[in-house]
């Protein structure tokens, strides 16, 4: 090869390397969310519109999400904690204050549901979905069903039921059954709730947060305690599965979007939150996850079946009996002690 050709080749390689170096890598948004809680096609659309990549990790409880972060997990930008965990994380200075100038779609939030928010001014979090926990059952196998937490006392269903593996949800169900607040710190009331859960424990198959969905669909479980949206998805595939909110009341939660103080892509995180609350995006997401995104301007884009579904849009009389969990501060130790005693009980 002649010197001229060698020089030309080297020059071409250098030029290509220089060009490659000028092309910036796509920014990456790291999201920590509940499983199956966001329509994948919407994520892909956000990636296209913002020339970025979105990486999603999932968790199955607020506690596992929080514990992972406290154990030193880093790199996440947007997280999806429930309201009472937002409260706690704000107190521990884990969340970044939000810039409302970058969140123009906040005007679409439905004030009717903000009573369940612990951060109604949205200083650190924006409501994502409202969920409730209740009871699903197999109507082809369970006779004389009544919408009550008392169903977990049914001896004829022994070994075919599940309760959530979540100390606030399950102790909260017992508290509602007894007519108490899910946020009580009264020792006598909590002691009674412990006795109820231990009684139920003797009849259930297990405490379970994920497999109850497949279990009730397959008929392994006949009655389960779980999230409304998860169980509506199952009911859409299997008409023998029915979800009900108990007459004594239930727990409702606003799951939120928040930005960690350690986030690397703050501007992109704001764009993501704003994108989720575009009314048409919110409506498409509601139809997919079957939870309620409290975006009042999204409702017009929902199908009639979704808009009139009393599980997604509970009637006021039902909603008035529901409560959301609050951060109990040092009193949380009372619930953890009770949960340890429940798990250890024979």
C-alpha cells in the first residue's frame, strides 16, 4: 500500500471516530415501579418522542422498594411510592422538590381524589393511580358470598384463600372489619386486630402479593385479598372471577410519581411525569392497568365500560367508608411488632 493510501485510510478512520464521538449517547431514564403498572407502548412512545431510553425495575411492595433504596441502591430517577411512603421519604429528605413549571399537565388532576393524598400541594409527588384492596372470589365455586371481610372466617374455604403479605394492608383489613381506623395507634384496638388476623391465618393458604392473580384464575385459590386493578385484569380474562369492596370499608391508596434526590436525569424525569398526565395518555394507561388515574380530563376518552365500572370509579357511599394509610412515624413499630407476632403464631 502506498504512503498516500495509508494516509488516506488513517484520515478516514480518524474522521469516523471523531464523528462517532460527536454523537451523544441517548439519555437513559431509570424508573422503579410496581410490576405491570404502565402500558409498555406508552413507554416506547415516550422514548421516541424524547430520543431516550427508559429502563424499568419493579418491586412488589412499598417496603421492598424503600428497603432497597435505603440499602444503597442508586441510579433511579422516577419512583412510584404510595402516599404514606411519600410522607416518610420527604421527612428523610430522599425526594427532590418538583418544578411545577415543567409539569404543565398538573391542571388535569381531579380534586375529588386529592383527599387521599398526603402531599396535596404536590411539592414532592404527583398522583399516578388510585387503587383499592378488597376481595375477589370465584363465583362458580364460592356459594353465599357477601362483600365482607368476614369471608376470611369461612371454614369451608380453608386452604383456598390468601391474604396480602403486607402488614398495613392485612392488619388494616382487620381494623376495618372491627370498625376501627386503619391508622389507629390504640393498643387495645390493634390487639383485637391481631387476634382477627391470626384467626384468619389458620384458614388461608398463605400470605401472598403476586401469585394470588394466577391462583384465582386457575382455581387454585377461591377467595383472595388483593388490588382492584390486578383483579379486574384477571376478571376480564375469566368471567368467574368477581371483585368486591367490603361493606365495612377498605383501604385505598394513591400511588405517586416522585423524583429521587439522587436522580441523574431530573429534566427527563419531569418530562416523564408530565407525559403520563397528558389526558389521552392517562386514558390509554387506565384502560391497560384498570386502576384510576385521577386525571379529570382523561375520563372523556375512556370506554363506557371503564367509565361506569364501580370498581374503578367507586360510588361515593362506598368511597366514604374507605381510608388511606398515613405515615405513623414511631407508632409504625406497633404494627411491625404485631406483624411479627402474627407471622410467628401457630
